[in-house]
C-alpha cells in the first residue's frame, strides 16, 4: 500500500509508512509516533491536529522503493530505510499526569522497536514525558531549536505547560547533561528561566546570532554525543510557518534550520527526534504542515545518510 504514487492517495500515515500497533512485536529503522496533545498551550491551541495534518502532508515526501534523487550530491536519499507509523498516543484531556504517563510508556515501546524514534507533537510540553523515556541513557544532550526557552519553573501557577518541559526534564532525567537552545528571540523571555538555564550551563543562542554567524553556531553543537533533537516549528520565521501557537518574527529560514539539524545529526548518535507546535488550524494555506513534513523527511534522510557513511 505504501507505493501509491500521488501524495493524497492511500491511508494517511507518516511518509506513507505501514501502520503497526505498539501492542505488536516489530523492528524498524525509523518509527513515527503521534502525540495529538495541546492541553498545555498558553496562547493559541491547535497542535492536537498536527499528527493528522502531517500524516496527510507527508504523503508528498513518501520516498518509495527508489528513494529520492539528491540534487545537491547526485546521490540517493532515503533508499532502503524501513519506516513504520506506530499511530497516536491517546491524551486523557485534562488529566495531564495520565496523558504524560501514556506518552512516556509509548516512547519506551517505540525505543525498543526503532533505531530512530520520531515523535510528532502536540505542543512542546510533550518533550518532558518523551525525555522521561530516556532515563536509562547515562549521558546525552538535547539540541532544542526554538524561539522560546521553555525553561520556566512555573507560569501562572502551572508547572507542566509548554513553557516548562525542559525545566521538568533536567530535574528528573539525570542522564540529560546539557541543553543547547538555538533560535531564541522575542520580548517575552522569562529572566528567571534565562538565569536558571545559564547557571545550569546550557548554551543559549539567539536567532540573530544564527543569522550573522551561522558557522560559529554550528561549531557550538555537540560532537560524539548521544543527541535528542527537539524541533519547535516556531524556530522558523512565521512567513514559512505561520501555523503555530506563539509565532515570533525574525525567525530562521529553512536552510539555516536544516544546516543546524544536519550538524546535530552528523558525528553524533541521534537517539530521538521530536517536532512540535504545528497548529494546522492557524494556517489555512497548509504551508506550515508541508514545511514540517519536509523537515521530518529531510531529517530522517540526513540521519540515514550519515549512518550509512559511519
Ligand atoms: Mn517550544
Ligand atoms: Mn517555541
């Protein structure tokens, strides 16, 4: 079924991968899991619709048996990689603990079955329950591409919203040793969160610095590490990705973001990838979902290529 040619044909799964339930035994190179959860959004909701929208949009980037011809190198992308869509985690709506427990349990199952687990949010609060599923990993880094720090201790009395996932994660996941956040901007940075991140030794990089000194920023990325890559779509400029809850002007362009993704993957062991904060309902053009789907396909393609070379 996955070789149906046109983007809009067939059952909608990530990159037209076959669906396999997490209750069944299987093994694959890459598995996708949807997290249709946006109950932790502080501004404009809609990320609950992202897994469905990205499944539909990613039909355009389904590789097929021959893979894709790579214009840049003359090589082939995504040939021979096995992909699975493992479905969605059911949110328990307002019971965030139950929702998060389900996400952590599903992420552990995905890790057992896939060399590269790929998680599609959902708002960014999901990164905390996802990172809990890595509590057996002794030493790893998070590369967070985001306009926002997401490191508030609490906001409006809430400690588990999409403004706090990485604060909660470093408190609980002992193997998470370092975070680099790239793409920061806007007027709403919480100074307590900024200082707390600095004190803990996180590397904090603004979007302006990416624009003026991309090579310098690429050199800040970890090397020879286990890396979990967390991609908040709002790191991109809203002209590319308007469908998101908290857009910020002066964002990265796609080429800058992909260069950062590639440098985070190359020379490291990528242990997980999430893409969050796509709110398809806020972008009737569908552009945000297409951009996010292409990013998913290209990130997996880079991982597969560097893995073949290694
Ligand atoms: Mn975020
Ligand atoms: Mn953000």
